[in-house]
């Protein structure tokens, strides 16, 4: 949108046609809502009135021993709500907002096959022909062609998670405030099963797990998901009469648990293409929008300076990691701590018994500096002896 307002000539290439589904958990955090306001007040207002979303006021976290705690969403000391919004609806809303810019053209069903960097421009070879520009932004997700061909990205299992999603109807016993539910079962650590409530007893249900652990433990995620839903004491009654509305869909999550080179000669990577997914929560939409905003600002600098070189674009990498690395690093450490079921059980037990510990978790969900305390050994020492 910032590039649209700047009157640059922008081509958006998408291999699908909108509205289209995007396999995802569909949860939009408080941060995502804030990012929409920074993108455009008009977009924020449109989203506020958008009916295809479900308000959620917190998270219900289940430890491996099935003890649970409820954590409300808080932002700047005030209770806030996130949302569950199917990506088929949310993404189409964003696309419709682009139509106000006559200098931005959307080319649907356009699949990028090859990218070629030349001295004074860059070419994107697609099934619809060749597109030429001064700069390209790779916003093409976990299997990014731009990241692979220009960034030489390779899938690293210890920095990558696999996920499955299926929509259900007939699910019972949601929280009255539509809390999203995260189940950290022992057999899928570090990872979790989720249930995100939607209207009319429907739910987005899925499972995600670190790829290296899937390989190590030889886990069939699809079978594990079905087994847990049908047999776990806390779930089987809720899914006794539930019916899937689709076949199980799989997707990949490139995690931001290591720094990468996310720019180069005439290109930038954003969102999942830049591997900016939170390693602990698996949430990627907020960082995708944030990195898109930073990328747009950097592109304007490129045009102002007439410089699209790799050295100049490295400033983009620095700005992204300046804004995001602290939280990504903390989340990566939390992901590693989740390998220990006894530790997870211990923290949830203490939080359920202590208002002070519970409040700390509430604040940690909203503030990076508070979250940092969760990876400090002193935090667990105090839990043990208080």
C-alpha cells in the first residue's frame, strides 16, 4: 500500500486467483490488528467492520499432564482481542484494498518459474510471460522461488516445522470468550495441537511439530492428529459428533530461529519467504505484514538513491533483525525448553497456583522484555524455591 501511495508502477504476481484458501491456523494476534492500522487507517476501519471474523480474548494452554491455564490478551495494560479469520476471507480483504491504486496491477494465476538478475533490471519468467522491473520482493511463502533462486535458501529441518490443518463442524465446549486452545502433548513436543473456534460449532483444528523431531521420532502427523482428537480424554467427547469439512491440508513453516541473508542484488524477502515465523507460537502473519512495511520503505529509498545493489539492500536485513531478532531468539529458546515435558508441567502448575506467576505469563505474551525472563535460569530457580 505504501508503494501504491508512492505512485510506483507495481505488479503483484500470484499463482492463484482470489478469493483462494491459504492453509493456516487463521489466528490473527493483537499485533496483526495493530499492523493493519499502521498499513492504512482505512484498512483498519474496514477490518473492524468485517464480519467474517471471530473475536478471541485469550489463550487456553494445556501442559503435557493436561493441567491448563487461561491467559487473556493484554496490550499496553488493557484487555484486547485477537481474531480467528479464515485466510480465504482475510487475504481477499487485503487484495480488495489494492484496487484503489491504479498504479498497482494484480496478475492472478501467474506462476513465477525463474528469476533472472541483469545489470539494470530484474526479470520474472512466468507462465503468463516475462515481467521486468527494477526490484523484486519475494512474498511467495514457505516454498519461495525467490528465496531458492536468488537467496539460495535450503530447507533445514531443525529450523522448519510441518503443519496440518482441517476445518471441523460440530465441535463442542468452546471457552465463553472464544479463547484459542493450544495443547502441548508429550508426543509432539516441541510442537502443539490447536483448536481455534469459529462460528456455528466450527473450528480450525491442526497440529504442528518441528521437522527434525518428526524425522527423528518417525511420527506420522496425520495419524497422530486423528488419534489425539478421537482418544485423548480432554478431546474425544468434544469431537465425538464432529465432522471434518475437508481433507487434511499440509503446509510448511520456515522458522525464524536463525538469521539469514534476506536480501541481495535487486531483491528483498519478506514474511514466510524470509523465514520470519515465530519458532514458539508458529505465528507468521504479524511478521509478514511488518516485514512488508519495512520492505516497502526500503524500496522507496532504493528508488530515491538509484541504488538497488546487494550492499545497499543489506540495510534491510539489519532493520528487520533490529526489530524482530530479540523476540525470535527468545521464542527459539522457549521452543527448546518445550522439549522437556516436566518443565512445561511445572511452569503451568505454578502459574495455576500463583497469581504473580500467572500475571507474569500474561505480560510475557504481550511484551518482549517480560518474555525474556522466561528463558532466564533465575526464573525457574525462583519457581522451585518459592
